[in-house]
C-alpha cells in the first residue's frame, strides 16, 4: 500500500489509534496532517513522523473543521484521505448522563465526523477522488451497559458512513468505517473510577473477547490504512468489524 505523494488528515491523531494510523500512513509515504485538541501530544506525533505542525482545535466546531481542511489543501494543494478518529466516551447509564455529557459526546463523535467529512468532500469532489475512513465501534451495532451515549453516537457514525458513501460514490469518493472492539488505548481507562490494572484488563479480555486479548492500536490502524488505500478500490459504505470475533457471537 503506497501513499507516496498523497495527503492525509487524521483527527484524534495525538494518541491511541489515531496516532498509530498517522504513523502507519507516514511510513507508507503519505504527507500527514495531525488534527487534535492536545497540542503537546500532537506535536510529539508530528515531530516523530516528520509531519507539518499539527492543527490544534476542536472538531465539534464546524469552522475549525473547515479551517483544518483548508490548511491541509493550502499546504499540499490536494487532499486524498481523511481519517475521522477523534472521539470521546461517557461511561454512564441514561439517568447518570448529564445534559452536558450528552451534548458534548454528540458534538464530538457525531458532529465532528460530519463537519470534517463535509469539508473534505468539498475538496475531494473537485478532484473526483478521495477516501474517508470513520472510526465507529462494535457498540455502534450492538448494545452495551453503561455507555448509552457512546453507543448512540457510534451507531450514528455507521449511518453517516453508509449514507455519505451513497451520496458521493459518483464523485469518486469512497467512504468506509472501521468498528473496533476493545483496544489498548487511553480511552479504555477513561471515565472509570480507577485506572484498570493489567490483571483487570486481562480478565476483561478473557470474559468478553474470543481471542482473549485486547487489540493494539497498530492492529486497527493497519485496517484503516487498507480502507484508505487503492487496494480497497471496490469498497464503499462498508463498516468493518476489527474485534477478534466479538460481534460474531
């Protein structure tokens, strides 16, 4: 999978699966633009892969998303790939999910994907080519206790993926999504009463994952990069589980 000369924007590129994807794309020749709220970590990733200065801001703001794509295009004169990885989680049932929590997770996980994709499509349509890969989740297709808001937003991401793929297939734009299972990233610990120990994580894997282990971010990133590549030229509107068999049950 050769990305030489191609330009890729990666949101949530400062850590976890986003950072792994940024590194994987860069290793295959892409010019990567890292987009994230965390300035310090984003700069570390950008320096590590020899990328331009990251674009720092909040994907829940449509003007920021338009600006991020504009910066990428002004710098490299084109846009070939958008990876929508930025996302947050709220660990609560409905009664413990505040209005603020609900609005915030919708604004990042749904609006962020839509705003970034809309801005990217405007450029890709002019080029008559491009690929967008969204980060969904196993919990976008199956329910889970204690994460109602997250489940709702990832289900929306899956539907945005399918609908936009149909809207823009005639523009030469492919839009797909990955649906990761449990991955060893900072989000796995976020919102818990205490950071999970290695033993707790292994017990989680043993109890819920057929392969009995968590994924590493690079394992998800490799699938993302495939979907963004010309090797996936006949794929659009797909939501691909990368979950060690979790949803096969």
